[in-house]
C-alpha cells in the first residue's frame, strides 16, 4: 500500500452577508473507453471520421438487430476500476434508460442502473506537495454514448451524426467529497492521468472523450463533517447539476458562479430548486435547463436483449496482474529511489513517457542531478518549443552523456548548458562535441595558475585592494573564468586565487 503522508486541504470558503459558506461538489465523469469497436457492435470507434461512416446496423437500431457485448470494453472498465482501487462486481446488469432524442435511434440508452460493474473506490487528489484529498468513488457503470446532433451548420436544418452512437462510455460517479473549484479540476486531471496510464481512455476533452456533469451545493462550515460522520445527505444543501462540462477552466468558472448564485438565493430567504443547469461560457453564467418537475422519467428496466454480465475472479486477477505502476506509486518510488522532491516526482511522472525518459537518464547516475536536468533544462526547453518528450531532440542517452561529463569534472555546469544547447540544435555525442570543440574544463593547475598570474599582473591595484578586503577575491575568479572561456574549474581557480592573495 501507499505510505504517502499528506495533509487534507481546507475547503473553499465563501463569505455571505449572514456568515461563511462552504462548497460541496460531486462529479459524474463520462469517459469514452479506448477500444477499436463499440460496446455492442462492430462499428468502429474512430473520432473525426466522415459523418455516419462508422454506423453498424445495431447502432442505427435497425429492426431485429441485437446487441452483443464487447469483451474488450468490459475489460477496460474493470481495468479502470482496479486503477481506482475499486471493488469489481462479479455480476452486473444492463438496463434500458428510455428517452427520445434524434441522435438516439434506439429510443433508449443501454446503461447500468442498480447493478454497476464497478463499486466503491477512491482517487487521491493532489493540490500541492504534501497536501491531498481522498475523493471517494461511488461507482462506475458502462453505457452507450449517444450520437451527435449538429445545430449550427445550417439555419434551417439540424444534422445527425451517428458515428458516436454506441461507443462505450464509463460513467465515474464520485461522492460529494470535492470541496472547491481547483479540487474539481485536479480531480478530473488525476482521473485522466490514471486512465491514460491504464490506456482505458485517451482523455481528450476537446474531442469529448472526457466530460463531466458537476453537482454543486453550499452548506455552513461543519455541515460537511456531519455528513461524513452520519452519511446523511439531509445535512447538506440542495444541489444543482451543471451538465456536460468539457473544459477545466469553464468547470471552475461554473462552480464559482453556481455557489455564489445559491448563496445569494438562500440569503435572500429563497430555496434552491434541485435542477439541471447549463453553463454559458460567453456570459460566464449557469442557467436552468430543466427543473426537477421536468426531470425525465427514464423508466429503467433490465434490457431483455442482454443477459446479466457475469465475470470470473480469475479474469479480474489477470487484468490486475497486468496493471502498470500508477502515478501515486510511481511518485512515491521516485522520491524514495532517487531522492527527488515530491514536486519533481510529480512532474517526472505526469505521463508515462516522461517517467520512462527520466529513469533512462537516472539509471546509474545521481538521481537529484538527473531530475534537475530533466525537469528544469529538458522539460523547460520542450515546453518552450511546444514539444513533448516523445519528440525531444535530445535523447535520454545524450542528456545522460552531458550529466556524465559534469560528474567526471570534464566540464563545468555553465559549459554543460552550452553543450546542452548544441546537442539540442545540432545533435551528436556530447563527449565528442566537448573534445572536438575544446570545451573541456581546465583542471591542470599549472595552466590555471598561469591565467591567474596574468590577470593579477595586469591589475596590481586590485591585488592590493583584495589583500585588504578578501571578499574582492571573487573578482579575480570571474576574470580568470572569462579569460579561459568558462573552461577553468571554478573550484581550482578560487583556491589558487586565494592562495596567491594570501587570504
Ligand atoms: P443522480 O443520478 O440523480 O444524478 P446521484 O445520487 O447519483 O444522483 O448523484 C449524482 C452526483 O451528485 C454524485 O456525484 C453525488 O456525489 C453528487 N451529490 C449528491 N448530493 C450532493 C450535494 N448535496 N451536493 C453536491 N453534490 C452532490
Ligand atoms: Mg446525474
């Protein structure tokens, strides 16, 4: 298990005219499963394809067509559940959720209602080094995605694209354990990171592969703690649900706006109607989509076309055995094995390829130095160039070569940065570049001594001053470094200067 000590962050407080308020937030995240085929058909799951080109007869709900479960999608949901340390249910049931919409040809969505495939789990949400909150997962169920209605292509007609119809979706439902807008964003980021590690969802929010319904309520300080103790939702405020957020920034704006709106209503003596709302990114506001009275009656019932889904423990165990090391574990291991800070460990494990790169560099080398070069020099440079580690012009072997040259005192830290720039723009073997361009650090004390003598001979008045004021010795070190093009070993220069000044 994870032995990561952390402090719980404080909940976001808002002040009203009648006192302080706190936010309570629960998220329903819809994550598209990474798979080649859809949940119940052989239709391709391929974002960006020509509209209506990936529609199997089942997806179009042609008469007499029957759904057949895609085992790979089930495995992906189990994998996700295991990654969230959740219970996997050996038996789950698919239900029909009935509603009418043009992009839903069946007239119902196949979903899971009472018996989801994944039960309770948790996600650790990191806010800053040493500060994290455990957000409980209530359940994950598998369901079909709907198609897309396009209303803005023509002034008179709407268009329907059924490519997305039937793609497998995981709905990941959190407990209302999120206590502020930043935490909500971090929670989604962490889920995305874990699913990318697992390979179960690509997490592309702009493409709609990851979207969230955000439930927000407000309560008085202390109420949430009562809720955790008793499990009684009655001590919390009435929630509103903001549908279909697919940007972290809008999600945070929506939460802030919504909490303030609710506080104003309550403080004016009103009550909050439990309703579904939409966020308007132009106005920065949420507005009513439908109230509780207008809420759909989905008339859920078990889908008669599908048997209950029964899976075997052995199959789950096999999936569990194939899980990669996950971000939290990797972070802790990097701190332990390489002695890096939690911050650096988090940066180095943000994505799997970053971590692989770092470990290739750090292998057989000093962990902290390696982390420093990867995080500050390489990632900094990649960021500036808008590149990821996969297209880094400097390979792990090349960066390791630069670090080796510093470690063996062949080059100084300053020259190493110049060398890094050369490798970045021209490529090549660092050791050969240093040799060919005469960048080697001068450690030969005779040569350094000669350079020191020369500088001292040309500035006798400075020598006299420095003998009185030893702090001025630094000036000579700087001059010698300059004279040698930065190649003299600074340590050696300092020692020789001091000896010659007798300070
Ligand atoms: P539904 O299926 O009707 O949307 P759920 O009970 O499944 O309702 O809850 C949906 C989400 O709302 C969950 O993520 C849950 O944590 C969250 N939630 C429930 N009560 C509150 C509340 N008082 N404040 C904020 N979020 C809440
Ligand atoms: Mg809901």
